[in-house]
C-alpha cells in the first residue's frame, strides 16, 4: 500500500491492511492475546478518496476481535425494539464483542462537515463488553480496514462512490 493510499498514516505502524471489499470482515484476536481494551476515542476525517473512522484504544497491544460488514436492511439495536434504518442505500456495522467504552466516547460524533459518503453515526450497542457502531452511507460502496499500532487503532475507510465506480454492498448474509 502506497503512502498516498495511507493518507497520513505512518507505514511502520500498519500491522494489517485489507483491500477494498464489500464482504464481511471478521478479525479474531490471536488466542491468549485478548486483554481488556477500552476505547479512548472515535474520530472521523476525510482523506483522498474515502471517509475515515479511527477507533483508538487506551491500551497498546493486539487489536481486539471485530466484525465489519455492510447491510441493506435495517439493523436492530441491542436491548431495544427499534432498528437503525438507512437514509441512503446501506449501513456499515463495526462491532467489537469484547471491549469497553465510556458512553460519551462510544456515542462519538461526526464532524460538522467534510465527509462525502458517511452521513450519520449510530451507537447500535453499548451493553456489557459489546460495542457496536453503524455508519449510514449515502452511496453503497466498498470499504477497507487497517490495523495500526503505537497507539492501537482500527481504521475503517469508506470509499467515495466516484472513486469506486458503481458498486453495491452485501446484505450481510
């Protein structure tokens, strides 16, 4: 991956980079390497060709298990009868089954402007050790993830539709 594609990320801090996809990504922590992780911050920015979400953890070490997947149907919130519905053609779910987060940090906020494809951020679950966010996207497109160290971070890039051509997301099944 070129430095231009990393958009300001030090290549020495990239421990894993996955190509653009519309498929489900299920990243498991290596057995025995799942110490408690706490979300320190959730930030958004626009980089060339993508909207970027960065989840930074307070503790250094291996990235916790996580799932990233796109959906075209409404997603239920945990412990709630309501669902998250997309204003556009789809949703992108980022789920951590074994972390903790302060409710204010987990709720996060999108910047006032500047994002091209991500139109909303929903906190879908903050229950026990499960934290789940859902991004509402204006145009169905591909995404990629990067695992970073120093500090431990998960980066989710949501490609701008004009960069990817006309793509469709999966339904998550």
